C-alpha cells in the first residue's frame, strides 16, 4: 500500500496535510488574543505585573470564581444527564418537545436572564408579590453565590444536555442489552455500562459550562458575586485601565489551562466505537410510576430556565404597549442576527473538523495542544477578546477592521470549542477501520474526510454548529465593537434598550431572539428523528 | 455525496462572509449610509448593506475630491434609544452623513485607545466625564474651538477644552413611596450613615456616577470625611446593585427603602410603568454634594479627517434644538442657559457643584483606592 494509506491509521503516523495545515491556521488564530494579552500585560513592566498577580484581593476573587465554576458545573451535570436520558431513552410523553424546550435556556442572554431572575426571585420580586397574601414579606436574599450559581446553572446546563443527548442517541444499545440479558437491573446497567460510555460527552459539556462560568459577566454583575470576570470588567469600566485587565485575563487563561489538564485526566483514554456498522434504535425504557415525577422534573427545569424568563418578557411587552409604547418588531435586526450567526456556525464547523480529527485520530502532544488552544478564546470574557481583535484589526488589517469578516472571525475564536467538543465526541464513536478501508481503496485523505468521516460524524458536526449559532445569536461585546458600523442585531437591540432601562422596548427583540433560536433547535431534534 | 454538499454549503457561507467583509472594507473608508442614527430599530444595517453593495468603491475619492457628502463617524457610549433621534435631527438639518457605533462608554474608550492612530472615529460621545478623561489623557482628543465650548457653563466642560459637556444628570435619593414620605428623609445625604438606615439603603458602587459623587465628597468633605461617609454607609449593610436602573427598580419594589441614583431614570420608569411606580426622587436639601451634577459629553479625535464637520456636530448638540430635546425627551438637564426644563426638576442654578474636574483620572484613582480600602469595592 502507498504511504498515504498509513497516514490515517496509526497514532505514530503523521496526519495528512489537509488535516494539519488547516489545524495549524486555526491554532495561529487562537494565539491572537493570547499575544494581545501578553503585549498589554507588560505595558507597565514586570513589577506591576507581579504586583497585580500576587495581590491578595486578586487571589481572593480568583478563589471565588473557582468555587462558582465548581458548583455550577456539578449542578449542571446533575440536572442535564437525567434530562438527556429522559428525553432520549424513555417513554416520557412529549419527549421531543421537552428536548427542544430543555435546550432553549441556552439562548437566553445572561444579561437578560440575570435581570429576569432578580425581578422574579428577588427579595421583593414578583414571586414574593404572589406570596404576599400568605404573609411572606420578603424572600431570602438571592444576591451573591447562591443566586449567581442558580442563574448560571439554569442558563448553561443545556451544554451538558445537548452533548450528552447527542451521545446517547449515537450510542449502540448492544452493550446495554448484553448487560440486561446477563441479569443486571436497569439502574446498575445505567451506571456501569451507559454512563462510562457517555463520559467523554458529559466531560465535554461540563468543560464548556465551567469555562462559560469563568468568562460570564452578565450574571455575576447582576447578582453581585465578586468573581474574576467581574474584576476584569471593573478595570475597564471604573479605572479605564487596560493593563491590569490584561494581566487578570492572562491569569484566567492560566486557570483555564489547569481546568483543561483536569479535563484531560477525567476524559479517560477509552474509546467507544460502535461494534457494528449500524446503530440500532434502542427500545425506550418504560417509566411506569416514575412518569409523573419525571414530568415534574422536566417541567420544573424548563419553567425556571425558559417559561419564567419568557413570561416576564411578555409581561414587560404588554405593560409597555398598554401604556402607549409602540410595538417595534425588529425584522432587520433578526435577519442580521441569523445571517451572521449562520456564517459563524458554518465557519466554526469547518474550522473544528481538522482540529477534532487531529485530536482523535492522531493523539499526541502537538494535536493535544492545538485542541486545548481552541479553548483560550472561549474562557476569556467577551470584551477582552473583542479588544484583542480591535488591536490587531485596527493596526495590522485596517482593510478588514469592523467588517463582517472580522466579526465572524471573532465569533469563531470565541466559540470554536463548542464545535470542536461536539465533533470530537462524534468522531470518537466512529471506528477508524472504516476510514482505513476507504484509504486502502486508494481514496485521498480529503476524499475520505468528505465522504466517510464528515457524514458519519455529521450529528456531532451539526450539534457543534448549532451551539455556535445559538451562542453567537446572543453575543454582545464583540458585536458592538467589531461589526460594520450601524449593524444591529437582536442582542444589540436588547442591550440598547435594557442599558437605559427601557424594558418594554427590550422585550420584543429578546422574545424574537428566543423564538428565532428555537428554529435551529427544532431542526436539530427533527434531524435526529430521521435516523 | 450528501456530505460533500454539506461541506460545499459551508464553504459557500464562509466565502459569503469574506465577500461581505470585502464590501465592508470599502465602506469603512468613507462611504456608508446616513442612517446610523436610527440603529435602535435595525433598519439601518440593511440599507448599509445595500448601499455598500451598490456603490462599491469610488465613494471615497468622490467624497474627498468634491468635498460633498462628508461622513462623520461617532462612537457613542450613549444608547441609540437616547440620542438616536437627536442625531437624526442633525442629519436632516445638516445634510451630512453620520454613522454611529453604539456601545458601552468605557468599552468604547478602551477601543479608541487600542485603535490609536488608526481609529475610524471622528467623535467620541461619552456617558461620563471619566471616560473622556481617559481618552484625553493619551492625547487623543483635539482642543475644541471657543464657539463649541462657550454656550456651556465652564464648570461642565473640560478645563483644557478637550471635551464639551452636552447634558447633565443630578444625583438624587430615590425612595420607596410606601415606606417613606419626603418629610422623613434627612436634609443631607451625609446623614444616611445614621444606624436608623441599617439594611434600608441600595447603591451601585461600581457605577461611574456614584464614584464621581465620592470624588466630589473627597473634595468638599476632605479625604477623612469621605472615608467616614463610606464606612458609615458600609456599616449600614447597604444592598449592592449593578447600576442605577437596578437600584431604582429595587427601591420601587421595596427591596430597599432608599437608593442613591441619577435623577432621570425615574421619569423613564414612570413613562413605561405608569404613575403607580413605587419610587420617587428626593433632592437632598443641603444643595451641595448630595446633588452633584454629572455630565455626558463629547470630544473630537486627533485622528479625525473631518474636524470641521465634527465641530459642526458638537455645535449642534449644544445648540438650542438639541438641548431642548435632552430636556424634554431624556429628562436630563440641558447645560445651556435659556432652555426650559421640566417643572419637576430642581433648576440647575440652584444646584451648586463643587469645583472638581470629573475627567481627572488621578482623582478617580484616588476614589477607587478609597472605596477599596473601605471595603466598598
């Protein structure tokens, strides 16, 4: 056989150029924010650098962030895995609908979600108002760690839900049947057979949750939790000082590196390929008497994460319209949001494929590093990433600065790991022998990727693209600073109104954002049904 | 085969992005549309796309050679909801093209600093003086001519003439109308350190307006007086909020009895939520720091190629029409004499602001340090 045939096969083999070259380009793009941060951090010299890093207050907020990330991640997994299983593997009534609804809290921007939560569950929020006749004067404080953690769990668990559910549906139930036929009950089978196979997907989702939590600013500022990202924003907002902000952001990158190392340990080395070519559709597990509690569980989570926020938005809209506020449906902004998010999703899916192939098929130091690098942009608060691209764009590529192109690039750098994680999980379920067979029949590496790898991994690729689409829809800092001038998206419309307390005007674009985002979510679920 | 189609489709989308980027590139040079002002309703970007597609390049040279159809680029930290209409008025009257990038005041300041020499902006319109100071400190703002500065009282302009104050907002105490009447409120904001206010105060220490207030306090009451006040408020366990809006909402809901905010948020809340809104403004009667005036202002960037047009823009903003707009529509204080304000506002002439330069970053730094030391931040 020709040398190229071996290229795809063994871990010692060199990856083909169609894989490593694009992966290298992606890695270089990912280094941009890092380079910017290093340049800015050293603006005032090493002394200030170390003073900032070793400051007691800085370390305390860093600890706060770690605590928050740990709590949010564990709680998100605890909620999302049962939800994924219920909607993928049981006879839960309306499980397709539940699946869409349960994924939707992801599209609620944290600056909207946090605000709604405060106005609902605050000490004198609407819930207290409803309970007032019962003599409830005040609800317990939600500000601080409990409130911030609660809000973040609600708006991030869908990461774990989506990756886990995708993995469950790609899983061959043969092993589970074997376990059952050997006399194991359904619970032991779940824990000893199903769960280990889901581990890569759960860990991939959990990683996104942890890093999202570190980078988020909206929730922690509204719910008054003194986290690291808040400290970064305060440097820009109060002191107008970019140097300490950059130093803090570099520390966040370092923390991300630690989390990635932990993730690498947790992820496990095992590969779970399908044993046969075709995935059998598993028989749904009957819930029996658990049907009602299961419905209550799904309903409770979906109410908190979706129905209540959407309900409050409707309330704002109605209240505003009834006191004479004109109803403005922002179709133009909706179209901008959708088109730019679609571009970002497609570009991210394309960029993720070589990175994921490299990581799964050619494991090693270099490929591991490239894959980990994609997480840097994700763990950075949006404003930091946006300023990095402002710096490079304005000074080194003025022709591209503040164009759709650089905006899409910013989105890809920011959200790529979502696509990489999903693609990677899907590739793990494909046996390399299929690709090897095609190679041995003389197909070129590109041809193998296009005709074998991508189609087999398409569920993961689409899931990844959908995640990027949905998070791009609500992205704010990069959109404000890098879009072509005058470009308005749903997210910027919402922000424009809420930043000046025009709740009624914010409600229409916010609701439209949720509705428009539900469409790709719907297709994601429908696609699965075809299989 | 299906997957090849899939990859093709993705590639085409990416190509589309690149193409749009190329168009945007030419647009950035000087073309574009004049509809930036109505950014709030999303119509502008469509016309921007169409126009840039239709006109392609060539616009730039045309504009430069004929001297017509000049286009101004404004970075605005003030929201489209607030200043979009007045910018549209300017476009209509001047026939000039104005493009506006809306964003957070501080983030836009950081953006201008990163852009440096290559900033496409002509004008920086900021929510507060501190941000203007940050940009001026790096020598990025030009000195404004007398005719732009003179309509506005000196105390509301940059001492070096690098930015002009455009509208003002007063610091007030918002109070929950169910819990309190105006008579029960103390004469001075300094009295809220009394233990009777334990657990009843809401504030937003991370907000620029409150920080400006603390700066003013350091000047009128001295460093120790300011420290005492911060410690006294802190001892009363105030509830911390994100900004003026959330503080006011919490006051109205009765989460806290009083909140330290800017005056004009109330009028918007009344507009949207009706007279039943549960909070009202109280202007501390001592007339000094409690009622500090903060300004929103604007300056022209050193890198601007359209200084004359930019000056015209700023001149319009401190002119009668625009000032009347701020008085009537955003419920702010006009900074030019002779413009009528709403009856509900305490007249500007009755509010004595201490002699401070709100754009002085050294002062701001001192304030942030003090707030950190007292555990407020």
